[in-house]
């Protein structure tokens, strides 16, 4: 019974995360760059975890994005999804 509840909670989190992602993806107004970096980092951590990859020909913008993601090193995917959802609720 506990594992089913856990699976249901995971499904609910995934649905809420996808809804938040869709909402942010469809925004028409500009979002501050520092907030967009947070969205990017939570998204990458939620979907790729600590499997960091970067382009060897990195530009400044990519470096900021990569750094934002690296700061979440070790954060579980579920926590990154919850943080993304909470940030999306502000917008």
C-alpha cells in the first residue's frame, strides 16, 4: 500500500510539474534573467540530475546556465520539480 501511495504521489508531482512547465513555456511577457536561470537549473536537475554536460565552445550565456545547474548538484529530481512548481506559481 505504501509503494502505491508513493507511486501516486510521484504521478501527481509529475503532472503538476508538467503543468508548471507548460505554463512557463507559454509566457508572453519577459521574465528576469536571474529567474529564467532558476527555471533552467530546476528543469535540468529535474530531468537530467547530476549528468552535467557542457559545450566546449562555451559562451557567457551558456556559462551562466551551466553554473546555475551545477549549483543544484545533488538535489533529487523530485525536489527540483517542487522548486520549479513553486517558482512557476509566482508567475
